[in-house]
């Protein structure tokens, strides 16, 4: 069958084995009941991956590329509220590589490094250098220019740096989520769970795009519902579409149709990492009914979306849904912006 061929083909791509174990698929009966008992909710626990979340599935491919190129230093970037930089730093340490990080802080113009607990974590991890990149308008482009400059500086000093994609999102990294879809399909078959939807965060869009390709190629018709965590659909649909096309091209399969992309923008609130009342409710509800913690930037907003869509009957009564918990270092996030909500 063609679906198996694709998963086998990706499994044959060399990678570090950061996500060796299969992450659990668990039923959230208490949460389902708390929401009226008419939708069955399952959770895919990618928060239990080594290094704490979804980046492990993407970065195991990218670190293999870095190892194959004999890199001695990793240069990478993410927002300060994201897990990516810390995870990449820890993985680089394991691989015996140095790390230079670009910190984007486009949510707060008055960002102060010294006060950010994340900075301490980078220092615990022995980061070689952190460089600030704060301009919200020129963000990603500016980030790449900076990365290229850092690369040239390192090369001038005789080093062999590897630029690791921002947030781990690039066609090779996204293959991790194509494989995750295959893993989910196998698990669901084994447990006899026929799911109608998958709900995941839509940040850079790599996770969502990988899942969409994997489910489609695996013969599943369940749509992947992305909950935007950073921006409105005007930009987000393009981001997911770009990730779909790039990843499908790398794998030599047909990209899912553009009109199959589902993104919900109504749970972003004022913007990336800005809290909402629905986010607070979602974190409380899951912690109190199921003992599972969510973070206030990605998985919390995504759960807020899931709850909202069940209440609006967009996720229909009588259906079964899988929530992808993408994880994150919960204490690593800055919750101070939520202080006024308690
Ligand atoms: C990076 C991240 C995301 C976003 O994934 P994308 O592939 O960028 O859309 C979601 N959840 C967590 C915990 C993350 O760290």
C-alpha cells in the first residue's frame, strides 16, 4: 500500500533517535464529561517526548544533518516564549556541539533578558552566545540575516556552524509529524478508536502540515484542525500551505489541497503569547479533571480552541477527537502576564 511506502521511506531517512518511544494515546473521560459527555476526547501525549515536546520529532532529523556535516556549532532561533531554543541547546550538548541562539521577543517591546527565567536556563545549558532580535515587523527575515552573519563570524574563526531552521520547521523537520500521523493511525487501529478530527496548535505550521500529509497519505479522512497561536488566517493559511508544499515536494507526494487547510484564528486573542480568559479556563479544566498541565502559549490556547469548537458544535456531538499535546517546559514560560487574571 502506498501509505506504508511513504512511512517506510521516511523511517529510512537517517535521524537521531530522540523520539524512539511511541507517545501514549489516552482517553480523557473526565474532560469529555465536563464538556457535556457528547464528544469522546483523546489526547496524544507528545508532551512526554524526550526534551519535552513536539520539537523532538522535528529536530532528530535536523541534528542528523548537522552531525553528517560535522558541525561543531548550532545557530538557531525562536521567540523567547518558545521551547525550541532551549531544546536545541540541550540536544546540541548531547551531540557535543556548541550553541548560539537568536532570541526573538516580538510579543513585548520592553523585554528584559536579565529578568527572564529562560535566560537562566540557557545559561544553565552553557549557551555560547545569545543575540537579541526583537523587531516584530522584520522578524523572520531579520532573523535569517542575523543567522547568516553569525555563521560567517564563526567560519572566520575556523568553526563549522550549522543553521538549524527556526522552530525546527522546514521540510526535513516536518517529516517528524508525517511519521507521527502514521504512529497515531496505528495506535488508533490497535485501540479501535475511530477518530473524526485531530486538533493541534498552528504556530509555524510545520506540525499541522506534517500531520495533514501523514493522515492523507495514510488513508484517513479526519481533518486536522489547527488552532492559531500567533496570527490571523490571512497569514496563517499561507504559512501552513508553504509547509505543506515544501514537505510534500521533499517526499515526492501530492500536497493536500489548499482548501483542506483548517485554521481557527479566534483563539489567538491579542497575539502570540498573550493570555485570554479561554486559555485560563482550558488550563484549569484539564489540570483539574485529568491532572495534565498545559502551557500558556501553545497547548493551552489549543485546548481553549478545542473546548470552544465542541461548545459551538463545530466539533460535532457524537464524534471522537484527538488532541495533540505538543508539550513544552511548563515552568519555562513566563506566566507573569496572566497575573491579573487570578
Ligand atoms: C513550537 C511549538 C508549537 C508549534 O508548532 P509549529 O510546528 O511551529 O506549528 C506547539 N506547541 C509547542 C509546545 C511548541 O513548542
